[in-house]
C-alpha cells in the first residue's frame, strides 16, 4: 500500500520515546511538528522538525499546535497522567481548530 506523507504532531517530542518518533517520522518523509514545553528544549530535536511551545495542561496553547495537522503521535509522560485531562484538552483543540 502506498504511504502518504503527513503533517504529524508529536506530543512528548522531547521525551525518550518522542525523540525517536520525531526522527523516524522525518526519516519516513513526514513533516514533523513537535509540541515542546519550552523553546530551549526544542534545540535537542532534529532541525527538520518544527517546534510549537505548548502545554497539555494549558488548553489555550494547543490550537496552534494542532492547526493543519493530519495525525498526532501521543507519547506524553506517564500512563496515569495521560489518562487524565491532557488527552481531553488536545481533543478539544482539534475540534475547534
Ligand atoms: N520509555 C520506555 O521505555 C517506555 C516503554 C513503554 C511505554 N512507555 C510509555 O511511553 C510514554 C512516554 O514515555 P517516555 O519514556 O518517552 O517519557 P519521558 O521521557 O518522561 O517523556 C515525556 C514527554 O512528555 C512531555 N510532557 C510531560 N508533561 C507534559 C505536558 N503537560 N505538556 C506537554 N508535554 C508534556 C515531556 O516534556 P518535557 O521534556 O518538557 O518534560 C516529555 O517530552 C509514557 O506513557 C510511558 O509510559 C515508555
């Protein structure tokens, strides 16, 4: 099956899993946007990745992150955190962008 290049948002991009996702998505030809909590942390990412500063606990920061995105890879933090409010916040941002 032919693959389609997508605009992919990686949540948790500066984490141990997220950094691997960013690298692999770029390698596969996707346009990668990384959600980062601070601009300084973005420096550790591949330079091909676009960075957007935002925080899952601040829904007002997420609209810019999801704007124009085809897919989201969610590698945020610990499982117990991921089950709470942050996942809902990004779903709401997608619905309103
Ligand atoms: N590592 C493993 O071997 C492994 C194995 C199986 C499953 N997992 C699961 O995979 C997921 C990621 O694991 P990981 O090891 O990559 O975790 P990690 O290294 O702790 O990375 C967590 C990422 O989430 C970001 N983050 C945390 N709170 C955030 C918030 N409020 N808003 C935006 N971003 C936030 C962190 O940003 P900062 O850099 O700013 O802190 C970081 O980029 C977890 O659910 C874990 O349970 C991991």
